[in-house]
């Protein structure tokens, strides 16, 4: 059969006016024998008072509406360099605002691209009409330096076969970041996973409580025997330990803000070059409670690793490190519930195939087996899952991507057994969707990619990135998709079954 794929007119384009204000330290990272910050502070302090007030008035007129609370941001940045002010009493509020503005720069979070969306049911379903649902859409926003952040949009599905993005609210709101909590046993597992469990780290662990924070680690370091801290490798080992503990944090937004105002910026050392491809899912616990979970790829400029987000309301986000052989590569997607008493996830642990991982606590993951390898021409370079699996009465429906000739990214699907998701029941042989004509061009050409679809009234809705630059939406009937899949042999998919004629395209 020929699978009918309906493309919708809904689009999201990157908007360079969506900015945040960040601390700006001129010369930071450049070797120098002098402090530029001290010299700049001195210049600001020498500006006559009557000019200061006029400059501040103009700054607030130009930038006041571009941020949630511009004066508060400027005062915070002034305090960051306050140690350079010789006489603290001389720093009145107008001059503090001017000083803060001098050490502030705007950053356009999606100036380069907007891509790789993930759709989940919105926490707020009020005020909707018959046949409508509200959807929360996580977005990968790419800004200056190819640094990725996590933004959000909102959409409404229905009535009928319709999808519309709601206007995104502004200005952007950044989160208040506080230290997260570790379980000591999980920290030990993380250190062991990274090959960092040695005499120094073991001694620190022995001084920590069962539930710990970064502050507890600093107290433990004070009590360490001096002989452990004077070795040549000790400073580097302590830096790794601090960075690891600091990778767990809580990001809290004002609950009164709109979801589309919120942006999760890199806040830990291990992700300072980007938070990529968040895959959100509403996870149901064994007692029937639901909360949001997501994995994303943390990038520090050299290494990548999957990280976990947990949230009850999409206003407070708890970020945590994942460990184990099942959590070491890109593309990890969580199942929406436990299967046979264990958390499950699809991963790409070998970099080119789809694997199944399992976990007791959702933090430490073991790799079970490869379940699908590159087989067809359109996935000959590599294959991977796109979104979290969607439960149907026939099995777990999984959107996949395949990379083929000309590094073309196309979309396909797998059907996994409900009770044993390591078993592939059926799959696409030809892609559901592939780049054609106007969908070929973008920031990264020939890429179609999604991080999360949502099912509603028998229809699969798929927001997807086009050319890693902009976002479109397509839909298809779930039963038609399942009927179009080629039936497997009930084992992990390691060989190619007969071809089918199911194919869609977007142009």
C-alpha cells in the first residue's frame, strides 16, 4: 500500500529577536598579564554623574522591554565585578546599572537555527474547544557559536486534522539555577563509569552523606588527608569531581511565565557548548502518577553524553547525569512507562544502530542488545530512533531516522513487542518521509529530523526539523502506518526483509 503523509502549513522559523542577557567579560579566555575588567570598571567609575544618569535612562529605554527584569539583570552583573570597585560606597544605583550594562551582552538563542522538536501533551488543557488538545513542543535553538539551548513552543491539535502553533511569548525568561542532589551510590557509579574511582574520590565518598550536594563535597574536601591532595594528578581529579557533582542542578522558572518564554541555557561545565535534541515524554509511574521526563545531549566542546530532565509542571526542571553502558551516546529516548518492572530506553550506543537499554532507577542504564542495524540504502550510513516509543494495541511504535547517500536524513518506523521491546515485529523498508525540493535546503542540507511525535484520535502528529533550520509538521493515520510496515520474524532486526511500496515524501 502507499502510505499517505499529510504535510501541514504550520511552520516555526528562527527569530533572532528572541534574546537573553548574559554576563560579558571582555578578554575572557585570552591569555593576558592584565585585567581588562579592572580597567573597564575604572573607566565607568570616572564617568561624571550627570552623564551616568542620562546613559542609564537611554539604556533602559533601548533594552528595558527586551528582558523580563532588565534592571535586576544589570544589578546582578554589576555585583559580579563588584570586587573591582575600589570604594563600594561610590556605587549608587544609576552607576551600578551602567556598570552592569557594561558587562552585559545580549545572546540570540535561535539566531542560527531552530530544529528538532519534541511534542508532548501540555500540562494545561484549560480553555480548549471540543476535539482540541494543547501540546507542549520542546525545541533545539541554535545561537552564536553553534551553542544549543532548549526552548519551548505551544500548539493546538484539532478539531479534526489540524495543527496550529500559538504565538510565542516574549521576552524570554531564564531560570534560577540551584544545586541539585546526588545519591551517594549513584555518584560512586558515575565515578566508576568515567574511570575516576580512585583513592582520592573514594576518600571523598566516604565522607559524604547518603543524599548530598556540591556543598557537602566541599566540606568533605576540607577534611581530606593532606597527602591525598598534593599529588600531581590531584588538582585535575578534584576538578573532575566538582564538575561531575555540578552537572546535577535544578532550573526553576516563574510559574506565572508562559511556557514559550522559558529557555534552558547551558548551566553546567559538561554542557557549556550545548544542550541538544531534548526528547520529552509524559512518564507514568506504577501507581498511575505522571510527570515529564526527557533526555538530551550535553556537549562540552569535546565530549557528548546523555543527560536526564525531570519535571512535574514544565516550570521546574531537575537535571541529572546518567550512567552505565546504555547511556553513552546521542539519541537516547525513554519509554513512557516501565516494561516488566524496569525503565526502558532506545539508544544508539554503537553510533550507528538502535539498541535497547534498561534501568532499575532511570539513572543507571545497562545495554541489553542491538535491535536494529542499518539495512536499507536510505539508512546505510547509520540509523537511530527519533522520538520516545508510542504505545499502540499492536506494539510500541517508534519513529526512526536513517542516514543515506549525500548524508540525507530520512524518517522511518519500527514496531516493537509490547511485553519485550527487544523484539522487532515490523519495520519500514522505504522511508516514510525524505527530503525533496524545498525541504533539502537549510542550515544543514538534506536533513529531516524529529525528537518527538504525539498521537491523538488515531492520528500520529510529527513536528520535524527541516534542514536543521526551521520546523514543519506532518501527520498520518496510525493504523495505515502500522499496516504499511513489513512484518519481521519476531527476532531482533539484523537482516533485511522483503521490500514494500510504502513511501511518502515532502516537497
